[in-house]
C-alpha cells in the first residue's frame, strides 16, 4: 500500500483518510472488493463496492503517474539537465498531461528543422528575435549568413531562427495548456465521406457531412465516426477555428510592434499549423476516445449487471428448444439441477405429418420427464415454434417461455461447452444453454464472453483491457451478491467467487467429483491449495445447502459463527430457532455483542441474514407474453401498441424485443413526455414494457418505437423496481476528480475571445 496516496484520494472523493487507508491496506493484503464491502464494514465505515473500486482505480492511476515521473527524472539525470526548479515542477505535476508538457523540451527527439537550425548556429538569432526589441531583422540576421552552413541569405538565417522559435512555442507549457483548453472547449468534430466510398459506407450516411462541437458530441457518435474512419469510409478532424487559436497564441507571445515581432508572429503561425495543432488534435482525439470508451463501458457494464441479475425461474424440470426451420428444432430435457436427460430433434414447420409427429414427441417428453416449463429460443423460427407449442394439449401448469438466446451459439462452440458435453454436437449444447439460462441466467451467462451476450454498444471498438477489467468487476460483483452453491456450481461460476479464481475453482470441482458433495463450509479446507486466506475470502459467498449447520446455508461468514452461537446460548435456543422465530430474534440485544472488531454494521447484517438465510436478492420471475399473430416485422403497422421486453440500453435509447425477430428502438426522445438524459433513468434490461410502433422500415430492418403516451391518452410511467434502483447505484460510478487533466486555467481568456 502506498500511504502517500491516502490523503489525496480522501480529498478527491470526500472520504476520511482512515477509510481510504483501510481499503488500500485490505486490497494490498489480497482482499477482494466484494469481501471488503460485505465483511469489513467496520474498517471502511460501510463503503460500498463502487467507492471501493473507485479508490482502487485512483490508486492505480497515481501509481502509473509516479512510474512515469520516475522515468522522466532518470532521463533528466542521465542528460545532466535536472535542476532543483525542474525537479520541483515534476514532483508537483498532478496529471500525466502536465508531466509530459514539462518534459517535452528535454525529450530526446528525431532531427527536426529546429535542431538543424541550432546546428547551424542560429539559436542566438532566435533569442534576439524572440525578445521583440526594435531591431531590423535583416540587420541582426546579416552576421549569421554563412554559405558553408547553407545559409546563403539573411532570409535563410531568419527562416532557421523562426523554426527554433516555432519549436519553443510548441513546447511551451503555458501555450500547450492554453491550446489544450481551447481544443476541448471550442473544438469542432468534422466528419466527411470519401466520395468513392459513399455506396460502400451507406451505414455511415449520417456522418458523410457532419459537424458538431466536441463538448456536445456523445460517446456513441465519437465511436461511430472513428469506426468509419478506421474502415476508410470517413475522414475525421477535431480542431477549433484556426483564427481563434492563432489569436490566443499571439496574445500570449506578441509583446511588441516591431519587425522582430512580425518574425515571432510568423513563427506562431508556423508552430500552430505545422506542429501544435497536430499535437493537440492527437491528444484531444486520444482523450475523447478514452472518455467515449469509458461511457460505452459504463453502459455495457450497467446492462450486463442488470442482465446477470435478471430473475431466475429456479430449479424446475425444463424442456428447452433451439428453434429452426430447415434443420428442425433441437429439443433437450433437463432436470431441476440442469442435468441433460434427453435430446431429440423435431420438424414442426415442414409438413402436416411431421407437425403431428413433433407434437406427439413434445407431449410424450413433457409427461415422461415431468416438465414444469418449456424454454424456446427467440431466434429464427422462435415465434413460429411458440405458436406450435401453444397449440398442443399440454398441462396448463406448464409455462411456455421465450428466452433470449444471444450468446448460446458462442457457448456451444466454446471450450466450456465442449468440456461439459464432449459427446454432443453444438445444437444440443445450444438448447441446453437456453434451458439453463431460464433456470438461472447468472450461472449460465458466466460461461460466455460478456461481449457476445448482446448488450452494450461499440464493445469491439473500445479499449479491450479496460472493458475486460470492468466486465470482470461486474460479473464478480453479481456472482458474490447472489452467492454460489458449492456442490452444484460450474467451474466457470466458481471462478468468480471472491478469493478463488480458475485454479481453485477447478480443484473444488475435482474434489467433489472424487469425494462427493461438501458436508460443510469447513470441509472446503480439504480442497487442494485452498488455504486460510482463500477460505476467508470465499467462505461467506459459498452456500452448502443441506449442511447440518444452518449457518453454512447463509451469508453469515464463518468468522461470525461464534457471535450467532453466543446469541443462541444467551437466549437458550438453537441457531435454527433464531432463523425461524422472529419473536426470539427480537429479544436479541445486539449492542451486547459489539467488540473492537465487530460493530453494529456487521451485527445488523447478521440479523438480517438470520431472518432470510441465503435469500436470493434477484426479483421474482415473470413471464413475458408477446402478442399473438405478431411474429415478423411485416406484421407491424404504425400505431400498434405491443408488449415487449428491454433487451439492450445504449446512450441514445433502448432496444425492445416484441417477438418479431428484430428489436425495435425507443429513441431517448421517445422515452417519456419529459427530457431524458440517461435511458437508465427510465428503463432496465429485461424490463417489461408496452410500446407504440411509430415507423417500420422493412428494407433496412428498422423499427421505431415510443414509450410516450399518445396525445390525449395516458400510459403508466415505466418505473424500475426499488431493488433495481438499488442495483443502479452500483453501475453509476461517480466521476473521479482529477480524471480529466484538462482543467482550464485560461477560462477568462477563452470567454473573452469567444
């Protein structure tokens, strides 16, 4: 732990130093974010996962800044150019941008026009001109004319001196800060199409001739234009008005009205057009891309969290169908633990005889395997298969449920799919994934690369390392929030449990295969290489259903078992009685059990858990019923009101599945009869909604929808549940102070000129 970061982070995040110190200390000891948030509340004063991850991320940023600082200091020492004043400036640099500006004049660089002019002895002339005193430039340049140095005329000498001055201006820290502020405050994003690529790049038509202020450009447009540029369809520039930039630089460097001042003015124009504007554009492009990435990743992470925590149907006997026309529908039967019992293929969409045979097969399988629910993938032939199933003579208690199958094909061909079902083809694996996803979305979706799940925007264009880190945080948070049954969980699910990882997850699975199910949490200590530290981190998140100690089925950490045992002994009852009898729990005087290590936050959590041990925090499952007879995009007409479910949220709106094999878009302007800045304020992934069809473009496969009430009508406002509102807190990461290095010290100058 680097203690020098404590006070800085505490100030930036409005926290107490002790909270930051505790988090950094626990992280350095190997504690995970879910463990710290759940079981070390006394140490952190109940900081949540968002605050803890913010502290971690800011600490990493500061460490990276210090590593770069050390490299720069070493370079300057090696060059013998490190002065006391320079060292002070470098040590005081708060951002990477400022640090690099300080270092720029000393940074080893390739041979430039300015360095060639220096080699020819023109730096004294540049210094004389830069002072802007009342000299005739030609007279002061005359002594520097030297044909042997390729300086044939006074203009040659002045040109070389201007090259040196231009480099000084480019490397001037104040000038760079001023231009950086200008580019961010007044920069214009300009996108043009390569005229030879108009037909090929039709999907970028909106950006063929596009301009907008950088400050107002949303993340999805920045990423779309950059993608078009990368594909060679668009050209992209980001810059302020040139006259404005030149005016600011002249106000900074022009101090006289002499001929020497005109030479400096010429240097300023050359510096900006040839050097500084390109440097600033590169910087602003990188930073705007980073910010667009962060926004896209935030949206993706929020969608993923909502998707992973979507309601499970639970442990039911499932018949799952991966629909198809020509190749038929793959059918699998799963028991309540998700074990594959049977697989078959039916052809309900061919001929009457095959349809009759398919119906009899489904009815027989439902009876034979005591099916509670039928899961149907929502891809090709999904609605047609749903109609076929609904027409059968099945028991009314059997639910028929459409399941989002995004990513099922990825799982089918993955190493995880092959490992689980080495003797079955990918169609069987896909159907199994659909069925298991209905039973427990979280347990099944962790087996799939989150980028393939079908939520988010531009996930393949953003920084992949940052995306992976963010999504891993989300998956880890969700898995540990829900808890994991140690005797049935897959290796992939166990991998995300606090303190485990791939190797220990493998060891747990191997141990239970060789020795049978774990009888208690304590028995986990027998797993190869699962030591005391890993047990401490993981135990509270692992459940042992059927264990003799009822606490092993709860989220009470084993380190707190003595507290619960003391409560039971003091009341003369068993621990099971504490869990089952609210009247007994009310007699507990929790303040009696406060110690130096255990405070009221932990005791409150213990009592809450005793009331509902091992309770799943996810909402209750509710089936989504699409409108009968509306099965394809051609069935839609403007003005229709249809039920649907939110499948994806992006910066500009939300996509809705209405059961027509093509999601429709509710643009952010159509989400409510008020201004909506963030679609997450109105809807959540997997939320059921009623939408109105505005427009249908069959050729482009685009459906425009609205959640707004019709004029003169009314519509119930779409609200997220209290539980989902609580979840929203975990995805709305507060912007960290100091993240944007482009604070504007020239605000008054910019305001005056604009």
